[in-house]
C-alpha cells in the first residue's frame, strides 16, 4: 500500500461525502426522519452511522483512550450533524496525509461489540472507505424512497475524470 493510493481514496471519500451533504441540505425534515427499512431505519440514522464510523476510525488510529461513538450520543439536528461531518472529513484528510508511510503495516487494535480486533493500518483505511461506500449506497436508495431526485454520479471513475 502506498501513500498516493491512500490519499487518493481519502480524497475520493471526502468528495462523495461533500456531494451527499449537498443532497442532504436539500431534503426536508420529513425526508430526513422518514422511517425506511434498511440497516438503519432513516436517512438521519444512516448519515449518523457514516459520520460516526469515520470519526471513530480516526480515534482508533490515534489510539484515543475513549473513542467517540457519535451514533450512541448524538441527538442534534441535521445541520449540526453536517457540521460534524465536515470537520470529520477535514480531520480524516489531515490524518491520512500526515500518517507516516513506515507505519502503514503497523497493527491497529480496536473493539467491535467488546471483541478485540486487529488489522494493519492500511487495511483499516480500505475498510473505512468500503464501509462508507456501502452505507452511502443505502443512503441513495433511502433518499429515492423519501422522494429525493437531485442525484449526481458519485462513481470513482467520475471523480477521476472530473479531477483530471
């Protein structure tokens, strides 16, 4: 795994998040909170999960003693979550850009439902990005079901073609 690749997928992830944030800024509170069958039963809960996961991975990478599980404590508005999301994107980019390449193979330890897990740093970055893509796909389906239609393409190929 090399620095260029991890920075590229980080930039792509943040690019997609910015697009989704623009979509979310255009939906109503009813669309935001509408119950829809999925892993998380509303656009609000799915967006919160995406932000929470990105935020907690930064804490795992920094070996923060008490990682922030935002999804278990957040009770704010859509706009407040969007502000946290934007800050988390900045933190994510800054962390990945400054993480030493020689530490890419180092093990990151974290807990999943009280079970200790271990992965190489570079693997965790890939996991975080794949996890976000999975739930962003769910978010698109949920937004469609809530009546939102203002979508744009978020494929990696689109990102690359726009960037170059």
